[in-house]
C-alpha cells in the first residue's frame, strides 16, 4: 500500500508551504462539521490558490488514488465536507480562492471564485445598486462553491429560487483533473446536456466547483414585513395564495411558526416582546419588497393585501413593520427559533418538503402522530411554507441528553418522520443536502430508479471514486439494502 | 442479422393495431422534418397509449437491439425527430398520449402527457385564470414532450426562462425500460443530482419523456406593446436596461429587427403599414404586461418608461399599442420576418447566442464581416435581444437556389458564422437544439471537455445506444475530428 509519502512530496512541491500543510493546529479546526456531529482525520489540508493548482492537484490525486474531500466554509448541515476517520483522505479547502473576479453591473452578474464568501457578495452587489438574492444564517462563512455544491436554499427562495436558479455559469475541475469551463453566462444555450446542472447540488462527488457566474437582481428599495396570527396552517396556506394574488413577485418571504416556537423564542430573548397582543395558534411572517420605482405604492399595496385578508377571515390579527428596524426585529424572532429550541434540550431536526399545497395537511397529520407514537416527545414545524419546506423538529422527553436521544429514540423518530415524508411524496432533504448524515436514509427510502441513475452517472464521471467518497451516493448499492 | 420480424410481432402484440403500423400512408408524413431538410425511413411507427406501454416497448427494443427515434409534434428545427435512412429505426410517436392529467389551480401547475399540445395547455390554463408562459410559432403542433426534450425557448424567455425553468417534474422511460418518476412538484428537493435536468434538452438521447409537471403563472390582465425606432443595436441594448429598470419583471418581450427586415415584411404583407412614419436603422418591439391588480397603472408605467427613454435620447420615435388588436398587429410584423425572408430567396439561418451585453457589438462586427468575406450575400440579425439570442440569417446572392446555396457557399457561410460565435464565447444553438443538423458543427467547435462529459453520461445511461442514435451526441468521438 502506498504510504502517501510520494504523493505528499509532489503535492508540497506543487502547492508550496501556504498551499499544503499537515500541521495539526491548522488542520484540526476543519475536521469537525458545523453541527459538531462528525469528526474526521485528514492526510493533509490542501489550499490551492488557483483553478490551475486545483486541476494539477486532482491529477496528482488521481494518479496516486488519493480521495479528495472538498470544503468551502465548512458550514454545511449534513457533514458533506468532513473527511472520514481513516486519515487517508485529502481535505481540499477552496478558501484561498476568494476573489470576486468581476461584477458586471449592466449585465447583472458576478463572477466569483469558489471560496468567495456569501456576505461579501451581498456587500459587493449592494455597493452597485444590485443584490444577490439568496441568504441564510451562515452567510458570513458560507462560500459560493459550497452553496452551489449543496444547492443551498434559505429564506428568499419563494421568489428567486434556490442556488440552482441563480447560477448562470460554472467552472469546475473534474475527477481526471480536466477543467470544465462553462462560466460564460448565456441566457439561451441548447448545445446538448446542461452539464452544469449535474454539478449543482452534487456535493463535490462529480467535480470540484472552482468558480461561478451568478445572477444579480436590482437592489431592494424598501420592504415591509407583516406579522400575522392565524388559526391553523390551512388558513396560512390560503393566506399565502391571497398574498401571491395581491402582490405577485413582490412577495419575498412567507414563513410560519407555531405558538410554542414563539414562546420558546420569547423565553430565549427576554428583551423582546411578542408582535401581537393576543394568543394565536400559528404565526406568519410575510415579507413584501419594492424595487426602485415601485417603492411609492408599497405601503398601499401591503395595506390593501392585509385589509382584504382580514375581510376574507384569513387573519386574526396583524401588524406591519413601520420601519427597517422593526422589519429586522420580526425576522430576528423567526431566525431565533433554532437556537431557542436548542436551549430547551435535545432534539432531532428534519429538513423536509412536500408539495406546497399538501404541507398544511402533512403537518397537521404528522405532529400528533409522532407525538402519539413516541410518548414524551414534542413535535413542531416551522419555516418556509411558501416553498413547501418546513423544519420538522422533534424535541426529546425532558431530561434526555442529546447523545442518548441520538442513539436510540431520536433515530427511531427520524426514521418515522422520513417514512411519513416519503409516503406523502416529499423529500427527506429539502435544502440541506444528503452529505454523510442522510446517506443511509436516502439508500433506504430513495427511488431505486433515481439511485441507479445517480450511481451510473457517478461511475461515468468519477470511475475511481476519488471525489468525496462516502457522501451522497456510493458507487455500488449499500449491501445492507441489496 | 435479425430481420426484425420477431420484434415486430412482439411489438404488434404489445401495442395492438392502433399502436403499431407499417402502413406507408400512415408512416410517411412523419419521416420528413419540419423544415423539409431530412427525409428518413422507419421500421414502423409505434404510438403507445400509456407510459406502461412505452416502458414495455423500450424493453422490447433493448432486447432486440432496435434503435428508437422519439417524436412529438415533429415541429423541431434541427431534424432531431427524423429517423435515419436505414429503415431499421423505430419511430416512436408520443402523440397518442395527449391527456392533461391534472390542472391544479391553487398549486399553479399542470401535469400533462408528453403528447399534449402546447396550445391546448395555453387554453386550459387560460380557462382557469392562469397561463403557461412559453409560446412559439409551432404552438399548434408542438408537444410538451418535444418542448422539454429540446428545452424550447420562444418570445417570453426574457421573463419566464426557457422550458427548463418551467418544468417542475418529469416522468421518463430510460434506455432499459425502467420508469423514472419525478412528477411530484417539490419546490425544494436536495436528494442528490437533479436528474430531470439531464433529461431536459437531451433530445431523447437519454430517456423518453412521457409526462411532465409544469409551472403556471397568473394570467395576463393587460399588455402594452411598444414599437420604437432606434439608431443602432448599442442604443437598443441601453434601452433594454432602461426598460428593465423602469418596469422590472413586467417586461415580457424585447425583440429587435433591422430596417431591411421590416421592409421585407411590408413587401410580404401588402395590407400592413409601418408602425412609424420615419426611417430608422433598427426597430424594437417591447412588451410590458400587467397581472390582475397591476392593470390600473400599466398605461402610466409604460408612458413614463417611454417618456424617460425619449429624454435620455434612446428612442427616435415610438408608438404604444392602443388596444389588443394593435398589440397583435405589432407582433405579426415580428413573427412575419422569417416567412417574408423565405419569400425573397435562399438563406442560411443561424440560431445563435452570445452574452446579452455583447450582442450589439457581435452583430455590428459579424454582419459587415460576413458580407465582405462572401460577396453577394446579405446578412441580417433579428430576434430576442433580451436573451442575447438573435437569428442571424445570411441571404444568398440573387438567383441562387436553396439547394445550390446549401451545397457550397451557404455551408461555408454557416461555418464562418459558427466560428465567429464560438470566438465570442457564444452558442451555435441558442434555442433550436443540435439534433441532426448541427451535430458535426458541435463536434467541430464544442468544448472537448463538455463533449467528453456528454459521451460519458450518454454511455452510462444508454450503453447500447438505442435512444435516438445519430442525434446530438455520439457514443464515440467522430473519427473525422479524432
């Protein structure tokens, strides 16, 4: 067996001292995933400075049979960027490739290195009166390459789509070290298979994204956030349709949460008050934006939308943000659900989707069912109703440690939730990807035809299996399911 | 060699008399492509009535090694649905599968069989206050399956995107006869590779689309079409940005044509008058739409947009459609360019794209260059400036027959145009696909890395090469280019 010494010598010569290290102090911080659930080891940490260096490094890996784990900001939710425990995998960080290559104001697009950080793109676009309309909690660390590899979602998907909808072009290094260059943004191009679509969301298993051309949209001139109380999720869904009819594409957010989640947040943030006076079983956050030229009539449009919703009996109570700081305060409540619940104890979290129109029925079915089947747990759903995507969290019985919960009861709860979602025609991973954490569940519940196609494509593009092995899809079916 | 007799017996038993025929009167009409450039032969014409029948038929073909040419409305522009001359390929028509399975008004989507005709979908959506926002000349014959397989474009792409952007789900039969069922519309789904993207635009070479779930949008309540005269394409591009700033997503069309094209149309349609009095080097058609709730301010918005364009010196003259029949009259001028030019004599046509911001410079560069290099020809460009997609037609010297032109001069002109587009980072097929007509040019000019990836994917999903062989991509590189 190759001890990798020859590989490491050649890699060091290729990348130089800044580009390759085995120093545990430098490598260690990147060996644990964002949520702290996986801890791996690495042969070394490679940090190439250019696409050419990535390509040469991958050729070297292919020659020596060294497996590669690409990593961006290491803020993924499914362990897709954490190496395994063997110590034989090379951790390939894209963070040194962090240049904004170009921002074309008239063409409304940006060309970024894979390691460019999302928040920096937000700022660069804002400086030019433009906007990159995808955002999420980890924006200060998440990189463009990671967001593409996981087809990231977030809170603005209802209007602008997931990362896939914002990618105009891609540059990637393939398993044999060749460079796939499709950076040029063509609005129409029918020269065969749209290969960049394969790379988006493939979690580094088919190629390593090194750069991308991304769509920008006009900056938001103004926004109004509405906080409303509704009796149940069916009414919330009707309200969603009402809002879409009333303001069309100006609707940029439609989030829901239960009364219990709001209470948890208020417990967690003692200085914050509830937006509404009374009690409501469900709460809805609606964001409506205006671009330049539309801002004058924003207030009128939102007031008319809410007034007619009242008249139609869709809202029990509602308040409109009077200014930007109040808009931010409403969003802070929404964004604090996850930390507030973590503070309450152990939980298993499921990032699931079903067809948008089925989501109310699914939640009203699944919550009592899970609570009945697993006495002592508490199930709740919140999130992106407009995308048919809720985060379905199931809290452990009081006093259970996260470790104990994960080992048995939590695992059984998760399997049951995934069964239910699959029965309803939904997805066990709406926006977080498969990575390491859901691979077994995908093997267990995924459509066998889709899984077979994925393996065929994986084998075709990475026959030796050196790109992020053990993540997303394996070359052969899992023997446990054969 | 199998004489196919056994195959035909089994296929006849499977499909019944309505499902399989060798009657020349029934088969012949489908053996020539829409533009009359290719004429093939077929073993038989199969017309399965259901996805199950397609699946069983493909299994049968796989067993007997019979190649399949899928066909929808047979209105493609690149010969992708015409069998070769051997008489050994099975023509598989999807036209009998023509049901609208479901139209979900609240969920704003439709589930259609592959053979459902585009215009019928337009009408079904309109009846429910909705719209399927893709349209093109062949809407009365084009089928959903064909539109997906070619990733069709059309005149509304600037806002709503090509077919790819409108497909929420797909059902397809793969090369081994298994059914890939991804019809359920999930707005967010990150369970691995987005396999439906591979099938969209693959021209039947990776699978046979049997059904799809398509996105619908609110019906248009009103529209205004502006006809404007501008001095050149650079100004037209600046006007495009101006309109995008002024009306944002309400901009649904932005088409350009030269004075010579307008004159050709007016010669061709003697009862029609020019929209503007004076002479202008270039003409622009701008469509702005309003959905319900926005219709009141449409006139004001468009008038303000045009007034400020005048003030900025972007428009020499302009007229707004006063009513729907005038709007239709403006579009008739645009839609008559191709027939008007055909009436003037032989031409070679190129459906090309470059990055939107480069299109003016490309046209101003390519037109005089082509005319100088090939004395006697006349080059002109028209079409979808907002998509960076123009139809670049080069008329033959007076008196040249189409046949003679195609055999020599026209072929050299086309090669030169494709060279130029490739140098400019563009696509030799913006919206018409590759099919049979551009396969050699794709081999000659395509990115070798992309071509290699396409072959790897094709080999993985159709190892025996029975799905639409000879179209789009071959299993091995073309020896002429090896």
